[in-house]
């Protein structure tokens, strides 16, 4: 059990740039507390101690602001950052290494309509491994968010999300089929960027070096032409006209 608790703390340390120590996570992180409560509540739920399970879940919601139904199945290294306002429905299924931010709902499509027919039926989403759901996103219905997929902040997702795809908006649509992200399923804090973000100073230096190189090539070219004498220099009138949208469009028509 302690191994599992330690693993939950480690996953917070790995995924929250603001986390400074394991003690801080253990004592102050609402997401961590709600997951521990859920592990107990789910254990009781599975053994048909349903009322006690719901009692623990509701107490945890009161303390953390995160509501996880004890029936939800949640994998290892689940990370909830901030957490307030998160609701995870009874038949949700969450894989390993999943991250949720505040305000996320894993909900049913219309729980209030014909509720009896919906009892015990899969009506909440499934999130595969390594999924990141940004703050405020609503994932509705028994859909599947594929492995390594990302859902943008405040999106409303109503259809399956393919593996390694980022979806945003209402209703959510794919903005990138990030095959590159599949190759590197490591966590990116806040779902942003990859792990090789270039140093901005290095980027500027790189640009300057390119410019210096192209200028020195041009100077060498001009020196060679000057050495051949003035006749080798192109006359102003003979100079190749610059390519402009206007003359580009007339190319081939004359
Ligand atoms: C979607 C997200 C996870 C990043 O995914 P990504 O694969 O790196 O996608 P990109 O940043 O390359 O964005 C792709 C496109 O979607 C747009 N986009 C990103 N997030 C969006 C959102 N929530 N709503 C609408 N459009 C969004 C971008 O502007 C970009 O559009 P462009 O291609 O026209 O420039 C990230 O933008 C996000 O929403 N992060 C929020 C994390 C969070 O909850 N933070 C709170 C912590 S307290």
C-alpha cells in the first residue's frame, strides 16, 4: 500500500512544476487526497459496501471539491491538478498516467431523462493511458479518448477522440494528429509543448549565424564579380526583376 501511495506522490512531483517536496504533495494537494479517498471508497464499492463507499466519496468531495463516484475505475498514477469542480461519473474508466485539471466533467449525456433505463449501463467516458484533459473540459457520454490524446481547455467532447490527437472547441474537433507526441508519451505540464523546447537565446544566435553566413557568401560573390572587372557587374536594367505577386501571376501567360 505504501508503495502505491509513494507512486501517487511521485506522479504529482513529475507532473506539477509547482510541487516542491513530497511532504507538500502529501499534506497540501487536494487531488492527492481525493485519489486516496477514492481508492478506499472503490475498494468498499467493489465489496458491496455501497453506502459507506458513497459516504467516503461525498466526504472527500466536501473537503476537496472533487467528486469521484466510488464505482469509477481509475488506473495507476492518476494526477488531478488543482481539482476544484471535477466530477467523475460512476461508469467512467480511466487508464494509467492520466491527468485532469480543474473543472473537468466525465459525465453522462442526459442522466435525468429515463434514468431507470440508464442504471448500471455504461454511460460515462473511458480515458485511455496518458490522456491529458485541460481545465473546464466536458467529456460527455460513453465515448473513448484514445491513448496520449489531449483535450483543450473548455472543450466539449461528444465523440471518440483518436489516439495521440489534440481536440479543442465546442463541439471538440481535432487540431493535430500528433504522431510526434505518440513517439514521446512523456508528460508535458499543462499539456503544452514537447520536451525539446529550444532556448530562446540559442534560437536568436542561430538566426544571426544563418544571416552572417548568407551575407558573407554574398560579399564573396560580389568580390569575385568586381575582380572580373566592371563589365562582369550586372547593369541595373539587366538585373533580374524581383519576383512580386504581380509578375508571378503573369508568368507563363505572356
Ligand atoms: C490543447 C492543449 C492541451 C495543447 O495541445 P497541443 O497539442 O500542444 O496543441 P497546440 O498548443 O499546438 O494548439 C493547437 C491549436 O489549437 C488551438 N488551441 C489550443 N488550445 C485551445 C483551446 N483550449 N481552445 C481553442 N483552441 C485551442 C491553438 O491555438 C492552436 O491553433 P492554431 O494551430 O490555429 O495555432 C492546451 O492548449 C491546453 O488547452 N492546455 C490547457 C492546460 C490547462 O488546463 N491548464 C490549466 C492549468 S492550471
